[in-house]
C-alpha cells in the first residue's frame, strides 16, 4: 500500500511540473463545483481549448483530477472534473499550486508593514 501511495505522489509531482497544469488545478481546487476544460480555458484566459483539454487529461491521468460526469453538447460530449481526495489532503500539492490550507481561511494576505 505504501508503494502505491508513493507512486501516486510521484505521478502528481510529475503532472505539476507544468505551470499551466498548476494553474488549472488551482482553479479546480478553488471552484465550488466541477469544471469542464471549456470553463477552465475561460477562467485561465487560454484561447486554445485543445491545449487546456490536453493538460486536464494529463492531470486526470496522473491522479490530480477525477471525471465526475459528462454531458452531451451540440453533438460532442463535455467532461466535468474535480480535484481528487489526494490533492485536497496533501499539503505539498496545495503549496505547489499556491493554495495552502491556511490561505483558504484568510481572505486577505498578512500585513507586510513593519512593526513599531
């Protein structure tokens, strides 16, 4: 069982090497509902849907996202993803995507003023 967890963590680490994947995963973690690659492309301000879809599939293949549902849209199938339990419960993953557990509690960053 420990080896399986190490393999999953290694796959996640490999997936997060790309900056767009980190951004997409951060958007998924921050979202209150599952997102499709099309929605992620809009949120990430990326005009090329196929590029975003590729990175979403890579995140899913490496255990960061899970497919939760599909919906037919104009002759195609839209896929909807959410972060896996491994992502939500692994502190280093949240840190890698600039989303620490403490940052979810605080709405504003700590003050950088010098104390008198």
